[in-house]
C-alpha cells in the first residue's frame, strides 16, 4: 500500500515539475495546487477520550474513524486542527518545524471550544510517532511532509448545542506535499472586504467553522473580480484572508496587525517576523487601516505578502477596493518577500543555523 501511495505522490510531483518546465499548457496552476493535501499516508496516530481519561495513542488505518451520526462535531462544530511540516535534511535526518508552538495553539483552540483537555506530551508523541512511522516517505526539499493534528467532539448528543462534548478524539494525518511554487511565484490579487472572516471572539481558534465562513465571500470574489483571496477588513481594519495572515513591507519595515482574539495567530507569521528582526528590519505590530494600506501600496518598492504553512510567504501584487484595482509597488513579486521566504526555508531544510530552536529532530 505504501509503495502504491509513493508512486501516486511521485506522479503528482512529476506532473507539477513538468508543468513548470513545459509551461501552463501542460497543467494549469490550479491543477498543480489541487495536489496539495490531497494525498494521504494510509495510517495515522489516534487517541480517544472516554469522558474520564485519555486512552493510549496508536497507529491505525487512516480510514478507521467511526462516528455516530449524532456526534457533537457533526452538529455543533466541536473541532480544531493544526498544520505543520516535517522536512528531510541532506544528512538523512527528519526535522519537524515548530511543533511546540503548534501544539500550544491547538491546546488553546481546544480550550476555547470546550473540548476535553489533553497533555501536550500526548500530542507531541502522536506527531513524532506518525512521522517516524513514515520517515522513509518524507520528501526531499522543496517537498515536505504536511502534518494535520485534529481534535473532534465525538459524543452522540444532538441536544447539547449549548453543552460541551464529553468524549473526543485526537488524530494526526500525514500528507506528503511537493513544491508550492513549482509553477512559479505569481503575485496574488486580493479583494478588500468590509467584513470579518469570523466572529471576533473566535478568530484565534484554528477551527473549520472559521474557514467555512470565509468560503462564500472568497468564491464570490473569484467569480466577480478574479481575485485569489479576500482580505477581510471589518470597519476598515486590515486583518487576514480566509487562510493566511497579511504582511505589508514598506522599505525596511513590516507592518501587520497586532495579535488579538479577532484573527489567527499564525506560526509562520511569528517565524517571519522573528527572522525580519534578525535581519535588522523594523517590525510594527499595530492597527493598519485600509486607507493607510492603499497609500503605502502606491509607493515604489512596497511589497505585500500572505504568510502560512503551505507557501510560507506568497507575494501580493494587486488590491481591489470598491471596484478599483491598486498595484502594490510594481505589482510583481518583490525581493524582500523572496528573501524572507528563503531565510525560513533554509532553516526548515537544514541549510541555515536553527538559532531559535525551532526544529525537533526525530
């Protein structure tokens, strides 16, 4: 089974590389990106909470989940997840990037969703066990093994809309992925919308419901404005897109919204800001209005980017506001975005010193 899956992944990556070499007529960018997260390893780590205690974790078939149709998660969205990566280094070792930070955020999400508490050591061991189990399948750079820890409420109780689930399940899925930018780095188009991505008190929870609430506005933006994403700016306050944090780069300064409960506290965001400080850049975590954003975007040399686990940093070239398009600087991918992305990649890939202790070697 593992050999068949490896062949599927290799075929997907080979097609993507062929597209990069032969041009868009072979395979479109949309088709390239569809492969991300669509190939899974056949087994996963899983542990269950029975209402009193957590049982031991085990490696089980990935299709072994059995839920009652009245499970709390299916009706009241008691679910949260994380996204992180494991990387293969040149010496053959495997390193997981910022696992502790992702586990801490998942504990926070679980608490805010009133899901049963778990010890960080439990999830840490599950992640390590799953990656070790499939260590031979971790791709070489620029590929990686995407890791998706998930926590769901399992109690069959459709009368508990205002009551937490008593039972739950933790599981860790693995998905080998290729180069996010195999088709080239293209500057994205963002539609600025005077609306929130989700309820303000839910923003820092990594929950499926928040992504679902952003889906319809994003689809409408794509259809009407040929936008790639929506940049949510409630009452003119620049926040985030449906799946990434937003960064504005003006010369030697990075401007991004200060952390609060209204938006996701991205691990990649934190990593990029840390590296920017290391490089001598000024990091300003503060409120950013739409008016200031558009004013700064008009300056030559200004850049903007979206940060997230999948792409690290994706360049933004166009902002669409009230029917008018505004270029960010030249409208093309900029050198500072590329420099910061490469600096983070070099640490992840073991090509630069891990000064901040972000890598967990297994």
